[in-house]
């Protein structure tokens, strides 16, 4: 084949490719235009781990979207701002993360992951949860999680909206220490099952109250956690068998190398 034939063949190939690209572009444009005109058929909500935590329901999500975003059913899907919907839902105190997307049938699908509280604070009439990242959010009526209760002189102040992370240095430090304490109990399930309440005294010392038995553990500040729980374990494995159950009303594990029973 001479040089002229090669040039003609190459030109023909370029033309064919251009036609294909133009057709694909037209097809994409038509598909995009058609999708933009598709009307939203409704909202489908999936709440992850709803069997473990029940702070958010599908009805709650739909209510938030309707109240703070507006009507979506019957609206062209191209006009629905998915980022704004996710921002609205992520502002819900019990929502860790949300994802919104639209399927071919025009359905607005929303997937929500809830926060998982590890402790519940009771401060006077205020009641609020905290997760393992130190995020505090209020307790909602009818929505409960069975976690360790911490009451008394709780040194935390809720923000104006009653949620978020503590900004003050001392508050954040204390919350971090309490998080470490409760997570230690969670890793050692016997403590998570046995210690049901932690009372905070005015000086910041903690009293750990077990599910069974009349003794209360004087724990002191939320520091040296592992060592103090070792002494509590020694109390149950050595002192109780020797002295009998309910022999003591208080067990003090605050001081190094000592277990003081009264």
C-alpha cells in the first residue's frame, strides 16, 4: 500500500472514531437529560446496627429530611442536593455518618450509621451519652442503651445544642480518662457486667458500684486504672472467699499496694 492509501485509511479511521465518540456523547447527554427529568419516587432508609442501638429510626430520618430540606417525592432527581441532605443528617446528634444516593428508579436511598454510646452521664436533670471518641449527645425519650451510668458531680458542661466535644481542657481530659476507664471495663467483660454505676464525688474521686453485693469500691481519680482493677480482682479472688460475701461495705483501692476494707 502506497503512502496515499495509508493516509486515506488513517483519515477514515479517525472519522469513524469521531462518529463513535459523537454518538456516545449524544447518548450520554440524552441519558443525563432523561435522568435529570426523572421524578423522585420516595425515600428508602437503612439504619445500620439498629439491633444494637436504637437512637435513630427510619421515621426520624424522613422527618428530618422533610423538615430541614423539604419535599423530595415528585421532584426531579437532578434538582435534589444530596450533599445538603447528608449535611443535615450528619448534624443529628446520634448520627455518626450518613450517605444519600439515587437509584435508577428515582428512589432517594439514605444509609445511616448510628453513634455507639459507651457510657451515660446523669447530671441533675440532664442526661446524655458519650461514645468512644468523646462525642457527647443527649438522651432521647424512649431511646435507651444499656451502658454504664455515671452520676454525681459530673464535671462536664453541655453546649448550647447539647452535643459535641468538650472544648475546655480539663473537661476534655476528664472525659478522656473516663473513656479509658469504661473501655477497659468493656475489654474485660466481667467488669462491664459487674460494675453498673460510677458515682463522682465533689473532689473528683469515683465510687464504683457493683451489680451484686453491698460493697462499694473507692476508686479515687480515674488514673492508674489497670492497677486499681487488679486490686479489685484480688478482693474478689482472695478476700471474699476468706471473709465471706457482704462482709465489707467499702473497699478502698486508691493507694499503692493497699486494699483497705471497712
